[in-house]
C-alpha cells in the first residue's frame, strides 16, 4: 500500500475555506484591476467619471462574487455545467431576437442594471461543459472519432451563433479556448493538424468570397484585414485606429511620457482609448517598463493557475482551471497583438483593464471557479 493510501486527506469546510483561497491569484487580480482604474482615470482627463468609478464598483461586485463561488463545492459546478451551457445558448438565441445593437453588431441584452453580453459568458460555460465532459469520458475513448465529434459540436454551435452577431473576436476565442481544452484532455494531435489544414482552406475561401454573392464576411471585417496588411494605405480612414495606436506605443519610449501626459490619449487622437486600445494608453504614459510590468502580472496569474491545476488530483478541477487560464491568456494575448498590429483588429478587450461590465464580471466568475477548484482539492 502506497504512502498516499496511508495518508488521510481532507477538504476544508465552513469558514476555514477562506484560509485555503489562492490568495496570490486574488491579489494579482486586484493589482491588475487597480492598473485599469488608474488608466480609466487618466483617459477621462483626471476624473473618476464616466469610466473609473463604475469599473471600480463592478470589480468590487465581481470580487465578492468570486469569493462566493469559491465557497461552493466543486461537484456542484460540475453538475450544473450542462445547464449553464444550455442557458447561455438560450441567451445567445435571445440576442438574435431582441438584442441591443451597437457599432453595427447585435451582441447585448439590456437587463436594466447591466447590458449583458452572453457571448462573454459562453467563454466560461463552454470551458465548464468541456471539463465536465472529459472528466466523465474514460481516457481510452478521448480520441475516438465519435467522442471527438460531440465536443466539436459543443464548440461550433455557440461559435456560429456568435459569428452571426457578428463578433469575430469572440468567435475566435471560443474556438481557440475549446480546442485548448480538447488538447489538454489528451485528444490526438492528428485532429488538430486536420483542423489547421481546414482553417487554411477556410481562410482561402473567405478571401476568395470577397465581392461575390456568397461573401462570408461583412465589408467592415474585410476592411480590417486590408488595414492589417497595409494600414498606411488609408491612415485617416480604415487605418486610423492602428496607425494612432502604433504612434502611441512608439512615443512612450522606455519609461513613458508620464501619468496623464500622453498626447495621443489626452488629445483624443487614440480611438476607443478606454476599451480595446487602453493598452496603448498605458504604453504611452508608462512606456516599455509599464507595458512589461502589466504583462508580468498577467503571466504570474497564468503561472499560479497552472501550478494549482498540476497539484489537483481531480480531473475536472484541473481541466477547468487550465481552461479558465487559457481563456484569460487568449484575452490579453489577442488584445495586445491586435493593438500592436500583429493581427487584425477584432475587438477583444484587455482583461480587467478595459472598461466594460460583462467581460469583467465573467472573468471574475471564471476565477471564482478556479478558486473553488483550489479550495476543495484534497489535502
């Protein structure tokens, strides 16, 4: 009989659960959010309104929500994962019928106290469902075609619904996040090779469809591709966003122009400075040092999530934690690549820094699940 079989394991109960929270992750989240408050105060010209104060209130609510979710036993979240997924699918369907429209996209539900974006919630419920699925599925069946087809359908259904809104950025995150869970669960690499080959074919078809009756993307999405390839071709039109973003990034230099001294953001040359392009505001005011510092905080959050997952013997908990960490990584990786011109602009916010209610609250729910997995693991 092994040492582990002789060892008495226990899971904390009651108020003692607070002691077993992953406090490094919690403190890192507070640190990143504080940077967001600071930048929102700056882009408002030294005022807590209209962005910093609402963001602070949302984070406070989200932090309490995270703690509440952490106290709930992990088996509960495993059992409600299918229901959560189905409810989010229903919300996405409701968006198509009566959703609010903004900037040419129909993505939101107006609940009065908040404009909910169900596609953001899907990033979490999809991870929950896939983690529960692979926890239930025997390892010997993980790469069987039949059992691969089911999670693929789980991923493609919400992805296609989000694409019709249209929201290309979120659709990409759903595909990448779902694929990452399948890879982490042990699905054979040949499936991913086939997907990559199919992706190349889809990209080719999309580009060939331009200007035809069967055009696969909207005109504004094609303009984003054109802007990505040659932003200087239309610096005052379609290329304006990324051109101004690169100017702000370059003008920050090593240590930045100083807090509230960025010309691009303070003089309103930088578009969407409080949402998608807030990273460029940070880089302009605090330079390379500030940008790398934020990136280091993000990396530490990922690191502690991975450590938590690797130390957890529960398969559902490990996959859930790695799935949330992957989703978080995709958020900031895509946003930073987008504003630096490495990929086309797809409208993905910078997590916990960009202004927005749905993304922040959903991320805090996700980290609440990470905390629940950590609190309730056997010790």
